[in-house]
């Protein structure tokens, strides 16, 4: 009989959101590009690391949460 060691428990990498210029934020996880948030008018437009449109939101916190969720799902795959 062979015993297997349990898989290590890993936590998702923290996402960093940096305002590169007024109204434009760049997200990264573990130093890798994770996407952007672009503010125009009343909307915060979110794009992932492949520039795929993920939606628009009424505030930065919700937009960042959407990007964080996308990055977490991608990291888990």
C-alpha cells in the first residue's frame, strides 16, 4: 500500500489594484497582470488579463471584486 501526502492548501494570491493614471487601474496577482478597470462617466469598465470585457459597475469596489473573482477562478484552473 502506498500513502500519498495530502495536497498542500494554497490560498489565492492577493490582488493589487494600482491607479496607473487618473481613472485607469491595473490589477495584478503575484506580479502577473490580472486585468484593468477603466472609469468613464458613472461606469467602471472591467477587462480581464486577455482584454475580455467582464462588465461595467457603478463603483470601483464592485468592479475590483469582479476582477478579483475572475483572477481567483483562473488561478484555480
